[in-house]
C-alpha cells in the first residue's frame, strides 16, 4: 500500500474531531419502511457503513415534508414520531466509532407523488408541479427548520441540507427551473433567496454551534443549467452563513441519464475538479470531494494537492465496505471496485426496489435478496 498519511490524518469540522478524512456521503438505498421510519435493514446497513472505518457517515436524504419525498421508501423527519427510529440510527453509527450526520431534503418537482411543489410549473415527466406561493415557501422553510431540530434531538452530530441532485433547493437556484418574476426569481441574488433562507432558518433552529453541512451542486451538467460562474458566488454566500462544510457534487436527474454524463461518470474522480473550484472560491469552509474516488492513491493525491479537505465515498463504500481498512493496510486484500459500466444501483432506485451491488459476492447477494423477499436477481 502506498502513502496514505493524509487520508488517515485527523480533521475537525466545527468542534467535531474526525479520526480521518473519509466520509460516507449520502446514498439513498431504499431500505426505509414504507411509512418513512427506520427499518432493521437500514440499521444493519448503516452499522456496516460506520464500522468500515470512515470518520463520518452522512445518512441519506430524509424528507422534511410529506410532499417532498423522492420515493415511498425515503426516510422522513417531518414529525416527532420519526425521532425514536432516527435516534437508533445515530446510535448504531456512534457505536462503531463514527460521527453521524443526517441529510434533510425536499424533492420538489422530483417528488414521487403527483402533487408536487416547485418554484415554477416546469413539467417533470407527465406532471406539472404547483408553483409555490409565498405561503408555501414560508411553510417549507419552516419544515426544514423543524426537520433539522429533530435531527439534533435524535442525537446526530450534525445536519446536512440537501442542496444537490436537482431537488427543491437547486430548483430555486437554477435558471432552468425557476421562471419566477417575484423576489425569488430572476437574477442570481433572487434565485439564491430561498436556499439562503432555508440555511438561515435551519441554523437558527439548531443554534449556531451545531454543525450544519451543505450538499452543494457545483454544476448541473446541462448547457442551460447552473455552472461555476454562479455556483462559486453562491458558495461564498454559504460560507458567510457559517456552513460547517460544502460537500460538492454535480448533475441532476435531468442530466444523470444523458450519454455525456454517463461517459464522464465512469472515470475516477470525475467531480474532483468541481470540489477544487469551490475550495478555491471559499476561504476556509471545509470541502468534501466525491465521485468514484476509487483508489486510496487518488484520495491521497486529492488531499495532498489541496483539492479538497475530505474524501466522500458512496457507491465505492457500498461496493466494498472494507475500503478504509484495506487502504490502511489492516485488511490485506485488494479493494473490490464499483464497476464503472454497471448501473444496477441506479436502476434499483428507478424501480423503487432496495439497492444491492453487483460486486457483492454471490452469497451476499443471495442472502440480501432472500431478506427482502426477492427470489432472483433482476426480478
Ligand atoms: C443510488 C444513489 C443514491 C444517492 N443518494 C444520494 C442522497 O440521498 N443524497 C445525496 O446528496 N447524494 C446522493 N447520491 C450521490 C452520492 O452521494 C455521490 O455524490 C455519488 O454517488 C458519487 O460518489 P461515488 O462515486 O462514491 O458513488 C446518490 C448516488 C447514488 C448512486
């Protein structure tokens, strides 16, 4: 194993001490129960992710509003009834020695139901979402604030606002999906208003000492979408508001399935240049880079060259939960790579079925399929 001294050096986010630079970035796995509560399957999954040796686990997106669910199996934080299950989730992660964050979200026009909210009535599939009134806007901002408070109450070390993947926050920021003519639409200053109000309301509700991270969309990867010329300015505004970190990603559900995106997405470190650009734009906010950071050597180089402060792993860790231990030399076996040409996890998301990985051993896949009551793969 080559030099990985940067990867295994400690770091701090606000007052939180991270044992190394590895973060599990959020990855929806479809394991929540149909009522949005935490299931045994989910507890087992996050226990394994936390036991991998990463310093911090950011649990996949949980919805702040019944209209904001990306799927029927999305976690929810829109009511106190979800707190006990979420507490167990925070506990299993802590028990394995990792910090626990939970991502909060509103899917907006990408919600799975037919009743959808969005900044503008831009058609999504065959649904035209309802253009949000000022009252809707105020209600959703409040829902983010309330959701964040529940995350804190459940015992998580921090909350992450989902400003990626083209969900509601991005829908306000993006000129493609925001055609409003009021104070929430038009120039960047107006398009940033809703996202910044969400951040302010969340920070107010949890208190300024509680870490509020941000999943940051650097580029929509669409010609008429958001690009670095605007997102770097937005990053500076988030920094002024004291976000705990910026976890950088690119692309939305409008770009994820385009051939150009799929081509780029196959290469190692395909979003690192965006993380670097955001890190250059801000002065001290920690930046997480993600995107097929497959080899420990790549992770080490990103840190050594100052392109990011932390390394985000999603599919990479799902494919091989022993990645950190293998990188450190504690397990002397080769890393099992996420297969660049495979799209099984995404296709399971689109089918609304619990995710598994084509790179797992046959025994593991069979055991998983039995557990979820599926007879054969691909069914
Ligand atoms: C199936 C799937 C689900 C995801 N779910 C989320 C999510 O809930 N929130 C989020 O911010 N990003 C989500 N992402 C994006 C990942 O966090 C990550 O940025 C991306 O997969 C690149 O990292 P990787 O190559 O290690 O997977 C998801 C990605 C995949 C493939």
